[in-house]
């Protein structure tokens, strides 16, 4: 009898916490879409939005060139070395190393892994910047002046990242493959000629389109989710840091889930 009551209590607690989680999830999702509704309203002053766009393009896009270039170059080299090591079989032609490196870089590394890195760099920047503005009541001041603060602060960031992230991903693809070529040339895991033959063999141009489509979705998710956590900060500096961390985690999870869904739709 005692065990029966314990099981009933545990079951009640399970449903209680499940309802709490579901209610909280619906609340956050609803508030997220309400924020998007505010973001995509007609701008009050297009000239100020254009200025904000160029500023965000430099802050969020151009400033990411360095880290994307370094990571792509070295990861391309590492992928080539590891692929050559794992395909070290007399029955497998050497140019397969180039094919495997190309497919790995174009299909998954550049669009997905680089986006996850940008979720950490760009997402934390957006969330902490907007959180600081909320805590210092700058967002409230914009609202009092009759300015749509959500649109003015978030829309230029969305456009800037959707515009510039595909450029970063194309650069990452090129540098990743170039890094693989350098590894083949200087380390000698495979001959440069075989590597170049593999890079050009059986190339499907749709893979580039697929990667860029994913990149646009990832840029939108990273920007809007990070802005959501920054825009609704409550408290002080500690809460700004906590929400910046939540923004990075949530946007990274969203990128991974979206990656699975888009892959099923586009390649399934």
C-alpha cells in the first residue's frame, strides 16, 4: 500500500512538472513570435536603419572573418590527414581523399560547424549588448520616444547576418579545401595531383546551394534567438551574463535541430 501511494505521488509530480515545462515552453515560444511581429513592422526612419545595418555588418560579420578563416584552414588540413589515414587501403584510390574532404567541408563543416561557432561569438555579442541596453533603460527610452525598439535594434542585425553569413560560409569552404590541399602538399598524406582530381570528381553543384540555404536559416535563428534573450533581460549585470549564455545554448540547439530538418527536406 505504501509503495502504491509513493507511485501515485511520483506520477502526480511528473505530470505537474510536465505541465510546468509545457506552459513555460508555450510562453517563451509565444513571446518569441510576438517579438518577431514587432521586428518586421515598417521602419520609421529608413536612413537610420541603413546606418544600423552597416554598423552591424562590420560588428557581426567583418569581425568574424579572422576566426572563420583560421578555423577553416586548419580543420580542412586535419580532415584531409584523418581521411587519408582512414582510407589507407590499396583497394581505395588515393583521389577518394579529395572527394571525402570536399564533401565533409561543403556539406557539414562550413555551413553547420561554422554557424555553431558564430552562435557563440555573434550570439553572445547580440544578447549581451541588448541586455546591457535593457538594464541601462536605453530600450525603454527608445520606446518612450515612440521608436519601435525591437525593429530598430534587431532587424538590421538579421539583415546583416543573412547577407554576410553566406559570404563567410563560401570563404570557409574555399579555405577548408585549400587547407586540405596544403596538407596534401607539405605533409604528403596524398599527392597534390590525386587530391585535385578528387576535388573535381563527381561534383554536385546543388551541395553549394544546399549549404547556403542552411546558412540563411541558421543566421536568422542565431540573430533572433540571441536578440530575444537580450531584449527580455530582467535584473542587472549578472542576469545579462546568464541570458547571454542561454542565448548561445538555445541558438546552438536550434541550429542543430534546423540542420536535421533542412537536411531531410533538401537531401531526403
